[in-house]
C-alpha cells in the first residue's frame, strides 16, 4: 500500500508541476537557511570540554568596587589583578589551579635566513595540562618543581613541532623564544578546543590553536607583558613592579573543583578572601566574587556572536513563513482533488486510507525539498565567511548529523504542514462530490 | 465597490484566508526587522574615518627579543627614518592603533580630576608630529605637535599622559558645547592624580579604533597625545605617493626587515592597505546586511508565490459563481476588481497583525541581541511593499477569473 500511495503521490506531484516546484523550493530554501545558520550557532555555542566543563571554574574577585565606570553594575571585573590571582594560586584551595595570560612572543628559528614568527602562546602553571586534558604526542607537562624553580621550559604544539623540528620527537631539545632558549618538555598532540575557553576574555572564543605554553613564573621573570586586554581604574604608575602591585586586571584564574561540595567550599573561601581584603582596608566594599564553570563562563562572556543568534532567529522565522506557505499550497492542491477523493471514498476507501495517501504525498514533497535543501546548505556553507570571521567559518561544516537533520526537518515540516490540508481532504463527503457531477 | 459580499465569501474560505493573513503578517514582521538591521549596518559602514583612505598603508609590527623601551626607542626612530626616506613614501608615522583596526586604547575623559566619575569614553591614539599629515586629517583650530613635545613611554598603562593633546571636533564640542575647547584643560587618565592636558589642536574628524556596535555612540570622540609607545607592538602608517601603494605593500615591509631582522608582521593583517582594513572591519556588518537582504527578497517572493497559488485555487473553485455573476451582468472589470479588493482586504488584515508582530519581534531582538529599534518609516515601507506585492500577485489569477465566460454558469461545478 505504501508504494502504491508513493506512486500516486509522485504522479500527483508531476501533474501540477508549478505548484509542486513551488512547494519544493519553499521547503528547500527554508530548511537550507535554517541549517546554515544552525551550523554556525552549533559551532559557536558548543561546549568545548563537555566531560569536564562542570568541574572547571573561573574565579572573579571584585577589586574595583561598585563605583567604577568599567564593569556592568554589580559585576566584578572579568579578569584579576596580579595580587588577587597570586593570592588564589598560592592559597591552593583547589586540587588543581592555574593563572594564565596570553603572551605575544615569537619563535626565532635556528636558520639565520628565516624570519622570526609570532606564536600563539600562554603562560600557565603545570596543573593546566591535566586540568584542561591537553593531550601529548611526546613527553608531557612540566612539573610543579619547574614552576617553583621558574624554569625555562616549554610545551609546544604538534604544528610548531612539525615546522621547527620536522615532526621529530623534540623533547629535551631547545626552542628559541624571544632570544631565550627553552627546553621542550612536551609536544602536544592536536588540541584545538572550540570555543577556546581558556581565554575567552581576550580571544572572544575563536582563535587559532595555542602553539606554546611556558611557566607563568618564568614569563614573569622575563617581564613578558600580556598580549591581551589590560584594564585599570587607577593609574598603576611606571615600571614592572608598580604594574604587579596595581589594581589593573589582566589575568585569568582557573580552578578544578571535582565535586559540588568542593565548589561550595571554594566559593566560601573566595568570599572569605574578599572579606579579609575588606578588613585589611584594601577593598572598601563587601565581598563580591563569582565562580563560573565553563558553560556559565562562555555564556557570561557572550561567546556566541550576536550575528549567529540574530541570523538563526531570522532564518527560523523565515522557515516558519515557508511552512505557512506550504500549508496554503497543499490545501489548494489537495482540495482541487475533492472529486478524486469523493470517487475513492465512494469506492470504499476509508478515511484512514485518505490520510495515508495524502501524508505520504506530503512526505514525498518534504523529502524532495530536503534534498534540494541539502544542496543549498552545502552551497550556503561557503558563504559563511561572508558574515563571520574565518576562525568561526572554519568551525561550521556539513557533517552526517547535519545531513540527517536537514532531511528529517524537511520531512517532519512537510508532514506538519500537511496535517490540516489532509484532515480537510479526509472530510470530503463522497455523496456531495458524486452528486455534483 | 461593496465589500460585504467579499467578506461573506471569505467566511467560506476561512483556512486559506487565515493562512495568507498569517503569512503576510510574519513576512512584514521579518522584513521590517531585517530592513532595520540592514540600515543600522549600512550606517555604521558609512561612518567616515576622517582620514584620506587612498594611498594609505598600515603595518602592524611586533618586536622580537627585547621589550626594553631603551632598546626599542632608537629602533622605532630608525624605522620611521627608513620609511620616510623610501622614494614611494610621502610621510609615515607610528601609532599605538589606527581607525577600524579593532584593538586600541580608550579612556574616561574628565574636566575635573577630583571627581572619579568620568564624562564619557574616548579613543586614545599615541603618535608623533607626522600623524596629521600621514592620516590626512585637518586641523580646524590650534596647532600640530612640535617634535620636542613627543615623549617616549612604554605603553598606555604606564604612560604619564603628556601635557598637550589634539582632539576631534566631536570630542571638543562634547566637552565644551560653546566651542571654546582650544586651550582648555582636560584629564585623559583615571585616578585623582591624573595629570592635566591642554587641548592645543582640534581636528575635523577621526574614528576610534573600533568598528563594532559598542563604540557607535562615541565613534568620533578621539584624542591624540604626543607619545611614541616603545613596547613590543606598534603600528606604522605610511602615506604613499599616488600610484605607489602596490609597490609599497611589498617594499615597505622589506625595507623594515632589512633595517632590523628581529620583528614579526602578523600573517593575518600585518601588512594591509587601508582599503583592506575597511573591508576586514566591516566584513560582518556587510555580510549580515547581504543575508538580511536575501532573506527579505526570498520571503517576498515566497509570499507572492503563495498568494498566486491560493488565489488561483479560489478562482478555480468559483468558476461557476463567476459565470453566474457574469451572466447576471457583472463586467470583466467588476470580477477583476472583486479579486483585487479581496486581496487588498486580506493583505490589510495581515499587515495590521504584522505591525504588532514586527514590534514584538523587534523588542525581543532589541532586548536579547542589541538590535536597534525599527523606525516607523521602515514599517511604512514594509506595509506599502506588501500591499503592492499582494495586488501584483493577485493580478494574474484575477485576470484569468475575469475571462471566465458567462456560459460557465450553465455548467456543473
């Protein structure tokens, strides 16, 4: 019976070519625009470390007070001052923790005829590698001893290892950063979390993979300034030491808290720290601290670009109009066949069978529209970089899941659109149609 | 024309009528919001930078090796001499950032440094006495910096703001609406101990480093202070002689590398003509405008097609009635007018609901996505567009209806 109705559907569709083409085009365009924008949204709204995102927390401590011009009312600054970041790092209240900041440093190749190249680099503590589940191809992280000893060691990524060490195991060899030699202790395997949650404040979440990590303690010794944002509400004064003593914010602090109980304890201690600063006279306001896990933090930092949300809303609304349009066209198409329905009913077809016939016909339209939509989605993927940065455009692609979703959405949408027209078709009174002929 | 019969006829076609009304309403809601987004983006893209954008080259330079200002200051001086001595170069300057670059310095501006709260936020450029000539901006009052006024400083965080500054006319007027800004004192830094700065020059216009929406309200509030920042990052702006831009894109970076090897130009955006800077800065705005335009067009086409489809169906259904009317003396144009009026009424209903939906969608988007409000004129344009579309889409089926012969009245439906 299914194949018979399917054939009937195809025949009916080919009979009213223009009407059919219109429906297929409508569904195709509607679903394609929704899928392309959804692909961008999915890429930017994803959780980069789902297995651990509820255990990794960014800490914020309000060191500016309520009367600053910089932060949204009531919110602490999005980064930490050196004073607060170091206090949390040294307090060691979490099993693992790290301060981090981006470095704008360059690799100087051994070959004298090659130009230095800038690398995407961060200063972190040894815990960072285990906290963020950074995979290693060769070697491993440096140790807490290296942190304490302010050692000139580095972890580099696979890409950089390919470029300067031709892909060999470079553990133990030296890499020249800014004119200083660093011993390679580990080579990361491909690691490119998107959004790059480690440093959302400075990257807005989308950037090239990190190529080099060096110890925070060593970076400070080298007086490497941050390559990211700095923000001051009062003049820090001249010189590096004044900079470290200032209330300027430029650091991010991550803590790994394995259980909700640990998180609650940590939050209390964080508040306790702020209260202590208030008692000491440094803060002239009550404690105002935050602890955001990865998902919260990405949300708080508005990592999903406005454009991705707006275009998703607009294209889903567009799809909605397409569906309303399809309902109208199906209604016209089905009701034109009132006579045919009347004859079929008079010859013994039940309402059920009328339902089956017309729903299958609609599903056929949906599937055809879906195939067209798939084609248009594939084309649309190439247009993403017209609207979004290359870093975001590279994250949106047509994968098997999206192919299935496109086809499924098309068929379901066509079926939903056909519910009312089919119901009307099933209501046709056989006697009326026969009589009028 | 009596609309009573039309309304009674529509009552018999509730479903189809509701569908068209709904479709028109949704289309209007989306199209007027899309137009509003297009307008906002176009306005932002059209906002002038104040500089002469032709024959301007930008080079983002990162020093490698030393971050010591004492080492970098002479290197930067040599670089500027190298650039200015190139045959294709008219003038060159070093800045901490430049218009539309994205990333730069801003500060709260105050007239009274005993108050912590500032009046407004302004973009800050640090540059030298060649800045105005290189950028091609014009003084409308006062004077340029003198070479001896240029100070060396590491970065804006630690820079002691110099005692003189040049500000844009927009910023001058915002501080002193009576036009008396020249020679007045402002505070371009935070804190109670911020040093005073005297406005020595006013330029007609200069854009902040940012092209994003957050700076829309202060895009032209800019101050230039006479400082060469000697940290790892600095941007060279190079005004080339006419016709020499393409050559300088290659030769200027090469000359810099020849003068000192230990430097990096970022692979993306390190060396760009200003046309490319503009292109990159407004990529998203332009792209969104194009997408919104395409979506609006597609929507109108689909809605138009939907109206054609349903009206054709109605005409087909009513051939007998049309025949009767014709037989009873209705002229062709009466039939034509009937269908056009019917569509007009349906569209009017759709538009009425659409206005409400447009407002609701706009408020929701404004709250969630910082989209600006739809101007009334855009709603008006959307309404006119849909009424015209409705009439145009109905025309063909209505013409066919008008050609129904009175004989049809005698045939069974």
